[in-house]
C-alpha cells in the first residue's frame, strides 16, 4: 500500500465535513478524498438493508479511486453497515461509533464530574451514565450502547434520537432561538442524569453550544469525529501508512497535490453552500458523480488518484 | 381504460398522505394505490436530474400495477418532473402545482381581503400578492410563479423555502412552541405583504395552525392537495373515468376491494408510525418494494391490481 495515497471519507451528505475537519486538523500532512451521498441523504431514517446498500456503493466508489484507508464518517452507516463494508473491501475501515464510545468511557473514568468530586470518590461504576444523541436509525441499532458496554460493561447508556438537529444545522440556525428551543425540548430531562454526552451524528458539533447549554456546562461533550481522528492517526502510525515527505517524480508530484477532492452524488451547488457553513470556505475541488450501478460505470470514471 | 381501476398517487415519502386524504374525502368511491419513496426521501434538496429519475421510476412502478390516472402528490416532483413523467407514461398525469396556483388566483379574485374591502374596490391587479411556501428545489424551479402568472399575469408572487417545516411535521411537533418559533422566523415578514398563501409542500397542511398565526388570520391559506382533489374529480367526470357501481363477478369483487394499497421503498414501520399522525390511523395494507431497476424486477412484482 502506497502511504502517499489519500484517506477516503464518506458520509450521507455534508455532515461528514465535521469529521473531515477533525481529520485534517489532526493529520495536516494527509490528503483526503471525500464523498457525500447527497442524492440519497439522509440515512438516519432509513432501514438496515438500504443503508448497507448505499454504504457499500459509496465505499467501492472511493476504493476504486485509490485510497489507503476508509473512514466512514456517517454515524448511521457506521452503526448499521460496517460489517457489510468490510466484507466488500480489502482495506482498513474505521467507523465513528467505536472511537466515540471509547472516548466517552475514557472521559468518564478520568474527568472530574459535575459534583466536583474526582472520579475515585464517585458512585460505583454501575451508576455511571453516558448519554448518546443520534439519528433514529443509529439509536434503534443500539450500536453506541454495545460499543460503550464493550469498553465499560457497567456503564449505563441513555440514547436519544434528535431528528431536528440535522436540518437546523444545515439551515444555519445553530445560534438562533429555534435551536435553543429544540435542544431544550430534546435534552432538558438529561440534565443531572449524565456526566458525558456523545454527539453521535456528524451534524451535531455544529450545534455544540446550544447542546451544552441544554444539558448543563458540567457535562462533557464527546465529538465522535474528533475521537475518530485520534484513532486514525494511531492506526496510520501502527501500519506504517503515514504520508511520506513529498518526492520529486511525476507520480509523487501528482500524489502530493495538496488539494483534497470532494465528490457528491447530487446537488453540488447546495453542498458547496452548506459546506461553507461547516468548513468556513467552499471546497476547492468538487465534482458530481454517480456511485450506483458502479460496475457498469467504472470505465467512464476518472482515473484513480493513486495511479 | 377500466374506470374501476384505482388512482395512483406517489410522493417522496409520507407527506403525500395529506393529498391522499384530500382525494379520499372528495372522491369517497374511488380506490387508491399510494407509493412513498421513503428510500430516497426527501426530494426538496435534490437536483432536477435526480428528481426526474426518481419520479419516472415511481410513476412506472404504479403504472405497471394498473391505474387509471396518476397524481403526483409531491410538490417538488410536480415542479421539476411532470414533463419527464408524462413522456414516460401513456396515462393522464395530474400534479399539485397547477391546481394550487389556480386555486390561489381564484381565491384572490373572489375573497374579501385583510383590509375588509371587497376585491372590486382593491388596489389594481398589478399590486396583488400571493405567497408560496415550499421546499428549496420547488422554490428554485419557479414553477409556482410560472403557474400563477399563467392564470393571472399581473399577480406578484413571493416564494419562500421553509426546509424545517418537513422534519417538524414528521416529528409530530406541529402544535409545539418550536413550530411557532420556526414559523415566525420564516414568515413574519410576509405578514401584511400577502393576501393568499399557497402551502406548496405536502407536509405543510399539518402545520396549518402555526402558519396561519404567523402570517395573520386574514391571509387565505391554499392547500394544493385539496385543490388537486377538486380538479381530479372534474377530470374523472370529463373523461368518464369515475368508478362504477360494484358488479358481482370475481374481477369486479377484486377491483371493488375497499382497502387502499400503500407501498414504500424503505422503512415501512417508520412510515406507518408517521402516517398515523397524518391520517389518524395506520394504513391497513402496507408493503415495502423496490422501484429502481424496474425493467429487470417487473417479473417478480405482484400482479397489477387491475388484472
């Protein structure tokens, strides 16, 4: 595997840009290829079979482009489709659920909590509570509860679906009264019932401030995207896949092109507009593609970046 | 064409049930086959090419089932894809934009307006203003403005996208403070600027009360779905396609089965749950199907209802 290949990231749409941003911050030397499945967004209200099919198509599209590692930025796809994706690819695949869950457990065991007592003087582990907010499908899958309990079998997990957070973030209303009212409605009863809250959907970091206000400032928020970036960094090092110092050959110059590439399956203009809210600027290289019926289309696609 | 065949209705998801309800109320003797494309919902943020492709696939699926007329309940599909659908079918196709636009113009020319003056003493036609609220894609298409100006070239039309109304209606928060705040944010500046407001998305009738509060009670709200039902009733009469008194043969008994049939492309359970909020009860006959790759699938599909 050429360590100068880019890292592939896919999401159901624009939300995964929060994961891209975290990866970019933690791994400034790496290059990324991002796919947003905007023709079929959102995944969070769709079934296991449908999310699996969409996710595998996205994964194969990116793999055909030449990537060294795949990050599934979408929480719903990570919760429902990781086994199907791994079966379909000969690549390391990292989802956001495991890293988010592990970061929540790590935070629970080290932080001082809202009562001000250090963790050692705390109620027994069996009384610890971690909140998770996510899409309907992610909550229904129970994937976060399973992943948290794998890391800490005693932790009690409260999962809650917050469907309006996604359109609120995309509308750009993160700091408006509407966002505050919605967050209060979803979250007010979690106040004083949890020490840690996992933001289990890529859009939610955009609403971090109103979410923090609603659950109380003592609650530690975990951004699964940021937790994923930390684990990806460690994995690249472990596998010897971190990007090398640029060479001078033609291939190297191609591979060391510093612009990340963004693909969407529909409505590139809308993606660019919303992306600006998520990243602070519009993606420089953005292209609309089809990812379904991949086998027949393969020949008409642009050459894999790594070739 | 057998007048005892059902009327086909498709929508991007559950929202078209408000159109189904209106059709059912205006045409209690008719039977309906409804398709909700829940695997690819929503359409309102997607591009022309994508909405066309999805709409044609849905239309062909229903046509293969045996219907006498197709109603495109989805405003976005009506705005973007009617020509493509008509080209692909040998059937009468009715969208919701034309009926909604004509109903708005008719209301403008007959009603007394918020100033209390009858229309005859009103400002000249060129100063009349009709508001339209709809999805992003419907607004971008300008289809409502075109249809309204076809019926009244002097009318001034103000279109506005209200993306959060759909998830609000699906979440069941129509009568909550959140809905009131969202409606105020979108609509408060339309108050005193319009006499009539078209609800240009199937979900919006669910939010009728908060919308009315936000624009003021003098503004006449037009439900495109209800307007469509009135036009469909007239069309069936004109074409001699109204359903006949049930016969007694086996075919007639089959055709006169009084249960309407609902298909979804994904997540039937979620559809049933949200449908209850829209209809008051869960659909009795609900089935998940695939509508894409229709040609290859045709043989494996259930027999058309009309055979």
